[in-house]
């Protein structure tokens, strides 16, 4: 299994339009963050976690051979705005793309993509097969996905555990009963927006405390705002086993369960 972080920025991305701060002007490629999403590739299927406004650009970079499914964490625009970009995969594969969403996310998709659900088979619309999910484990092409319940201020959101990998974005609280699902992780990707508190996202300190409690071998923080500071500076202050995520960071698990972390040393073309 390979997991690639397609985007690690908060809703505005980095650089933020019009902003002239040091982070937004940084030449370090790790300070350039598209909106949050991840790609999970198995030998027989490819799953995207969220499909935000940068989805097309992200898939040009990651260049998966196929796309079989999309699972949504929640319905905010920075996580769902790219659903139209599945269309080339519809054409290529000649099949519908499976979309996994809670009832609440489905309602938002029906509003935002009314033409997908209109019943009129207009050529060129994304073709999806919708699967309703809740907090119970489900399978994507035979691979087990375990939802993790979290809160994004008042909005219930889902994180996901897949094998020894877990992905929790856009949250400021994880339900107590969910911690048992987060044992023995190799890699935890966890939301940390910035250093100062925020109403609907973990701050860096809150995320660090949570990461220590969960105790994954490696934790990388995501959904990062330009207010977090320069990647290199923040990263240098973190304990071993913790880091800031960045776009293109990827993880590969071998058949024997061994983990390899692929750190990029330069930008991720096409820039
Ligand atoms: Zn978000
Ligand atoms: Zn959100």
C-alpha cells in the first residue's frame, strides 16, 4: 500500500492569495501547500481521501493509473470542490467511480452537484456510484476502512484508519471511544492548523499532545495555515517521530508490513 499526501494546506492553501508574509513568499517547496487530500494506492485499486479544489493538479502530479473510489471526510468546500475532475477516469475506465459519504455529506453533494443527481444523463457529467457510510467499518475493493469519529467544532467529521495508517483532518476533538481504533499505528496524519488556538481545528500544541497520547511511530501534522510559520523552522522544534506534513510526502508499506517514508528533496512537478 502506498499513501501520498496530495495536499497539506488549510482551506486557502499556501501561498494565500494577496499575502506577502514570509511563509507565503518562501522558496522552500514544502511551504507551498495545496488543499488537503490524500491518495491510497493498492496493487488492485486506488482511493482518494477527499477531492478538493486542487484535485486536478494533484492527480497530474501523483499520476495514478486509475481512480476507483473517493471517500469524503466532510462536506466543506476545500474537501469536495474537485469532484468534477473524476470525469477523465470515468472515460478511461468506462465505469462509475465509487463515492463513500455520510448522509450529511451526501446531502451537500446533492446540493453542490445537482446535475450529477438530476437523472438526466447529460454527457460529460461525473458518473458516481454513491455508497452511504456511517461510523462502521466498510470495504473499498476488499480493503478495510475504519472510520474514526471526530468533531470539527459542531460538525461531525470522519477520519479513517487503513491498515496501520490513520488520517484525521479538520478536527478539534476526537471522540473518546475512538482512541482504541488508533492503537499500534505506523503513521498518523493529524490536523494542526497553527500555533494559536482555533475554534474548529487543533492547534499545534493540542495536536502534539494528542499525538503523544496516540503514540503512532510517526505523526505528521496537516491542514496547515500560513500562520503556522516556516516549515523548516517549525519542523526543527518537533520531537523525533513527529513532523509537519508537506505535499508529496508518501509512505509505502511492503508485503511484510515494513514501512518506507519517501521524503522529497525537491519540488513536485509539474509546479
Ligand atoms: Zn478543510
Ligand atoms: Zn473543514
